C-alpha cells in the first residue's frame, strides 16, 4: 500500500504477508517538544522581569542646585570652628554664603527644571545641619541658653528619626541596605508645614543675629533675649504640626509611567 508524507501513520504490506504500521513524526509539531521551545518560554519571561526591574524610578541627582546645597552642608563644620575660636568675621562671611546659595539653588532648580526628590530632602537637611552647628557652638560659647538649645535639637532629632523610618517604609521592594542609601531611588517627598518654614526662618535669624552681634558696634542683648522666647515657642509649635498634618509626607510612585500602546 502507498504511504503519505503527513504525520498520519502509514501502512505497508510485505511480500510475506506481514503488516507494518510506520508512524512518521510530524515535524510541524517538533518545536513544541524540544527543549529550545521551553527555554524560549523562560527567555520570554526574563525580559519581563528585567523590564520590571528597570522600571523602578531613578532620577538625576548630580545637579547644580544639589551641589550648592551639599556645599552648604560641607561649610557647616568650618562655621562651627570659626565660632568656637571667636572668629566671628569669618563666621559672618560663611553665613552670608549660606544665605546666598540657599536662595540661588532654589531659583536655578525652578528656572531650569532641575528639581528632584533628593533636593526636597537635601535642602531642609542643609538648613538643619546649619542650625545644629550654630545651636551647639553658640550654646558652648554661652551666647544662647542651654534649655533653648535642648528644645531646638530635641525637635530636630525626633524629626530625623521619623525621616529614617519614612524612608524605610516608603522604599520600593526589595528593601536592601544598598537601595536604602541609594538616593537616586526616591521613595517619599517631605513638605514642611507653614509654621515649620516660619520657625526655620526665625531660628536662622536668631542664630545669625547672635553670631553677628559681636561684630556690631551696638548691644543687641535685650532684643536677642526676647527673640529667644519667640523662637522657643515656634519650635515647639512647628514640631507638633508634623504630628497632626496629613500633607507633610507624600510617597513617590515606584515605577515610571509607560506610554499607552498604539
């Protein structure tokens, strides 16, 4: 009997009357049963996993505003050294530099669209580093009361601990040590309250006035003493505002938005 070339079994009758059935494999189905097909299936899943890994949001942190902000942080130890060693002229110059860079970096970030999530963290961190340096060194020089220094520093310590906790809870998985300290992976934005902004301004004004006072030819002691009570009040008020405000922290989405497919 004849045979067919399809994958259907063919029949042959020999001269001895024996009947054989031959099954020719269907080559069109062969890819389904080869290991390469299953490997390709795994490979098709791998790009999806890689794409999910690459979709974690990253941002450019090497910007001019961030550089200026970091420079203010680096200048703080030098400022503290100048105050401890009674070099108030140099300390005043550093305060002027800090004020100018604080204004310029914000302008550049907005004007040239260099804003970043890291910038929203670095900018208040620079202010707090400056405040901590001034508070500690001026208290050491007995130029501000120690209780006032305790109130200012205590509030900042509590807020700093809260920031570490928020960073951990808002970090997209996996939560590893390296990713925790990778500032190019944003997790949350911190927005200070209105009273906190006012308090920061008043604190800086008090510390700057106290630092500059030895250079001035007039006695500012009575005015500074009254100013200290005002700052103590706003410091406590601003610390409490973070506990009751719902808009101070905003978690950043962990993945980029992908354009809709056409």
